[in-house]
C-alpha cells in the first residue's frame, strides 16, 4: 500500500505505465535533469554539487552534503527536498515516483534539517525523514521517520531514539 501522501494515477495507455513516462514529464526535461545530476556526481565540492542538483529542480538547503552517486529522481526532481545541514550518503536514491503495469505513483520526498541518511539507502515516494533523524546504511524507507529517531533495515523500522 502506498504512503498516504502519494498520488496514484492510472496508466495512460494499454501497456505498462512506464511506457508512457514521457507523457507525464517532458523527455527534454528528463535529458536536462540527467545532464545536471550526472555532472553533480563528479563535482568535487558540496556547494557546486548542490548548485547542479538545484538546476535539475530539486530543493536543496544550505550546507547540505550529498554523497557521491546520490540519485535524485530524474523524472520528478522538483518533488525532492533536502533541508539545511542534512547529509545524504553515498549511492542513496531519493525516489519521488513509482511505475507499475496499471498505474504510477507520485509523492514528495523530504529529508529534514540535520537529518542523516546512510549509504545505499532508498527513500520511496511520499516519505519524510524528520529533523535530526538518522537512517542506517542500506535501509529502504517506506514510511515517515519521526524527528530525532534512528531507523534501519528493509523495510526501515525504528531502532531507538537517536541519542539513546
């Protein structure tokens, strides 16, 4: 079941919904996003990387640290927000959409102020990671992580308060 803040829309044709992705967003916009997001992978400074990711449409706060190979949603980067002083670890995916055979889903993804996301995590559409929360490496976040808590696993579950 999708997150409550996720919109589900029917496929735009008789085949799997991903076949119609370029009816949902412009193929030229996706090409633009890919260029900026791939260039950002190689940016040696966080300020430059953040500037490049913003060019694709994501909302990136001040002093954010996006690790190498962080994958911001290429179809809908404008639905991704990373707030001030957050850390997003190496090879993490911030996914604001999901396609199935009969439908597709869209939802905002938000990483709160001073939150930390470990390496190789996946945040699914509609998920908010609260301020100061920590998500352990390799986790798949399918629901909101409250502020100040430490979550880990597949799917991610509460482990403890961050400072316990």
